[in-house]
């Protein structure tokens, strides 16, 4: 009985330790001290990061893509996530957020109320964002319209409906380490930053384990489509088989070397990439050609 009591005590201590470590860990206020954003630069961050692709209304076109009223549905193995309103409406959107609030959401997955966000917001990638880019993005978001559409709740089954479980997930998978480590050329390093941090390519193109963490050993090696329809392709060099010029052309026009055209959600990615300077698309191409092959 004494051994059993000690096991119970040790179990409670371990559980308490995990609870403490898994609590939301917001940034210190000093993280954004003295930062001033540039809205023009922030617009490029906005498109590279795909903000409108997820947070615009379903089927929005043209200028309507800048009305970030949310509502798009994203199925997954854990339930359906519904993109929230991130317009400048102070009640239903993020119009009342500070720069620190935005930085906490993007880099730590923590809400202004101090709760965990689900990693459907790809903060596991955005964690690598430079703080100046966050400030520039904040400045650009402030120029966008407000929309009063209320955000809809996610549709998740127990236990995934418990946000407390996200803290444990973060302990395992939230990191600022690069998936492709090491020294790269300046151009490839820029491409790594765009692909891994901003455009979060790995979130779709990399397979996940049973608890939803990215299998970085198979980085960009393709994955089942969360919708259950088809498969997201392997885009490592040996499987893709494209030249740097092919990749740049695809990210500019949406046409493959075989004159097929982009479709699905990737069409939004191409639209976003086409808004960036060509040098950024060249950088992404050089980065992709440096990624190890996955069979």
C-alpha cells in the first residue's frame, strides 16, 4: 500500500508539472517594444502568409477578399474548424487587438484572453516569423475594413473540444527550429523563411502523426487531404521533377510545365505568391530544390 500511495503522489506531481508547463505562454510586452509597422511591407506579409485565403468569406473575389469576415470550414481528423472573423470590427473581429495580441496569436497561439488557440491557426509555422514582420502585418490589417459577422464555433468532438489539451500539443510541436536546418545561400534562406514561416507550406504538404504533429522527417513529402478527397502532393525535388524556372512559373501563373493548371486551395496560394516580388518566388524555388527527397 505504501508503494501504491507513493505512485499516486508521484503521478499527481507529474500531472501537476505537465499542467504548469502546458499553460499558455504569452510573450512579454517587451517583445514588441519600440516596434513600428509599415503597412506597405505588411501587405506583402499578408499575402505571403495567406491570411485572406482562410479568413475571407467562402468564394470571395477581388476586393471582397480583404473583408476578413471568416466562416470557411476546414475539416480534419479532429473535427471541423471554422475560420473566425479577423476583420477590424472591434467586437466580432480583431479591431481592438494590440500589436502584442497579434504577436501572441501568431507566434504563441495564445488569445488576448489568455487561452490556447487550436493549431488550425498555423502558429507552429508563424512562430518563426520575425517580429518586425508581425508589426508590419498589424499595420496593414489596420487599413482593412471592419465586418460585424460573428465568428462561428468550431465543431470538435471530446476531448479535442478541450483547449487545455492544446498546451500538451504545444510542448511537443511548437518550435522555432527550421525543418531544413543549416546554413543556406541568402536566396535559399529567404525562400526558407517564406515557405516555412509565412506561407506555411509544410502544414499541408507534410504528413502528420496520430496527434496532428508534422512528421518533419518526411518534410514536404505529401499527405492525405484533410477533406478526405485525394492527396496533397509530394513536392520534394526528386518527386516534383521541376526546375527552378518551372517552380517560379507555376507560382506566378498557376501553370505546370505540362500546361496543367492549379486547382483547389492551391489556387489561392498561387494568387498570393504572384503578388510577391519575383525575387521571392525565385527564393522559394531555390529553397524547394534544397529540400531532401522523400520517396
